[in-house]
C-alpha cells in the first residue's frame, strides 16, 4: 500500500526560515516551484562543451551551467538504464526495488516485470502535493503492451508521450547484424512505437523527428500547466543508438553523427529554458539536466566520451556512472557555481519532494539525500558516500574522495568480473582516471570503507527481480 502525505505545518514553518542572502529553502504554498528533470540517454561525462568536449557545440547547456550550478562529481545510480531510471524516480538503489538483475541488465521488449506498484515514485509524491505531472520520452520501466501495470500513468504521471523502451528494441526483419551502431541508418530497420498515453500514435516512429516531437510536447505541457505547480520528466531517447538527427542538424557537427544528435539535444534544452522564460516561469522553476549512465563505448564513433574517466556504460568504473549534472533556477541558484561535492540522481527524489511540500516516505529506506541547501546556498553536499552496483552485486564504494573496488568488469565484452583481494583503492581527487592503486599506503581508508559497505549491505533486503520474466514471442503465422 502506497502512503502519500503532504507536509502542511512543517512546510509553512520552513518557508519562514531563510539562509544568508534571503533565499528560502521552501517557497510558500502558493509559490511551489515547478520541477523539470531532463535526462539524456547514454550521454558521457565528456560530451558537453561545459565538461570539456572540444568539438561538440552545446551553447544552451553551457549557458545553463553558467547561469546555474554545474556538478563535477554527479552520479547515476546504476551503470545501465532500467535500474538507473528506477533509482531516479524512487530515490532508492535499484537492488531494493527488484529493478536489477545480474544477467538481464535492463527490461526487454517482452518483459512482464515493471517498477513495482508498492514503490512510491517522485510523480506520485508531487501529485499528492497538488502538482500536475507529465512525462515525455523514454520510459523503460515496464512494457504495458505485455503488462498494463507497467505504464507511466500507473506510477504517478498524469500524461505520457514517448517510447516504452530504448529506440533499438523493436528491430524489423530487415535490420542487419550490428544495425544499432551503424552510421548509415535506415528507418526501415526499426519499428519503435510512439505512444500518447495508452494509444499508439505512430509505428514506426520517425526517429529523425523524435527530439523535435518530444520538445514540442514538453513545451505544450509547460504552457498547459503554467497556472499550477508542475513536474515534468523529460527523458530523451538519444544519444542511445541507433542515432538519428533531423535535417536541420544532420551533418553540422565536427563530431559527426553523434555530435549532430547531441547538438540537437542541446537545442532542445534551450527550447525548454526559453519557454520557461517566455511564460514567466523561470524564476519559479528548478531544471536539472543529467544522463542515465555513461557513454556506450563499444559503439565506437556512434558512442560518446567519458572524458578523462575510465571505461563507460555498463561498468562501475567512473566513466560508467559519473555523468553531467547541471541545476538551473534563476534567482535561487547562484550563477556560475561549480560544485565539487558528491551528489547522485537519487538525491533529486527527496530534494524535489521537500521543495514541493510533499512527504518523503518514512516507511522504507530512502538512499537519496536532500540537496536543497547545496543548491540554494552553495553549502557542501550532504552526501558522503556512494555505492556502485552492477546488477545486484556491489562492486565498489566511494567515501569522500576515496573509491574502493571489490570487483571490476568492463561494460561489455568481459564475461566475468575481476575480483580484487585485496581490493583496489583510488584517490579520485588526484587520480580521477583510476590509474594508480594506492591501497597499500592507506590501509586505514580500506578498513573504513569495508565497514561502510557492511553497514550498507545490512540494510538491503533481497527482493524478486522484475527483469527476469518475459512473455514468449507469438509463433510465426
């Protein structure tokens, strides 16, 4: 049974409390902030101009960072998309909800399982606090054509426009081997269904128009709900392969097709921010941009870059889970802030609920921490540690600038993990690329991290994985 409550007196009292400079931690009830989360798919830590990419032009995201806060140590909660998205919407490590598996790493196109109904999601919490809730883009937390309980509207969203899963998961018989990673894409290789709520509006979706269609839908949602607080979850399908860009952007980036796609995504972010400005909503809207995991390196030029970080998508090395994180809220977040504190996408769950005057669930473990003071006053992040899972297995842990690896494994192409006894230890301040193992010189740090791992493991209760069961495909006629 889901228990959703909103804060009344508590929210009002917090409205009275101000920090230095007169910034309110929680706006008054009539001024509940709008909240927009924009999630890229497989975007690498090094793929944006403001994160150092030399040839991909991202002026709108660069401006967003210049007008807001850019995190240097922001993390997804998993190394691939289904568990990552579950964690974002629940504020919990995906191992707690059953949205992780050691063999089947994401939900497949005929999966029966879905985000469990007893998980309390961010849109459910905000909806109970009076918010309009909408989702645009890629879901990948349930296949409602197989099991209707997996639909976004069963998990707190009032409206949905987008794809049920990744854009490569509905190939046609014409798709050749290796089709997702090819630069010479043929629309005839893909049969992705585009939905509005429960109805298919196009199949196959024209993926060259997908970013524009998503953007227009997100703008429409903002305009339609501008007179009440709203939560918009805008989850792009790109730059996950297969890559498609519109005619306006195709062939315009020095980085090739991947750059075209990212630059169109950047345009989309600019359109959302400009819509908020034009509608007079910018000063009452928190926008957060991030990615579900690191870049898919085995896709070669059709995949992105983790910059100086090691490895990419599918891995618990830094490149698999450290991602861009940019927060924007004019008049609330100090412009040009670079935050080197530890933060994670799970932190958006309690942060958004508290900003919206909603109750953070107290009947379960919530792994996210409240970042309001960090965002609004520039104070240090309250997050001190992070645990890196691959499926249901804990591979690594970070405390401060120290990271301990119990096991390591490439994202793809390495059948079994390397188990490290003794474990590897890296100082991420001096060695963000995880090159120099310093465990022998810091045994006290190793001991401390082992204790933190055991304390964390004691809070994890085994649950049935939602990623295992599939409905058999119908027999050929």
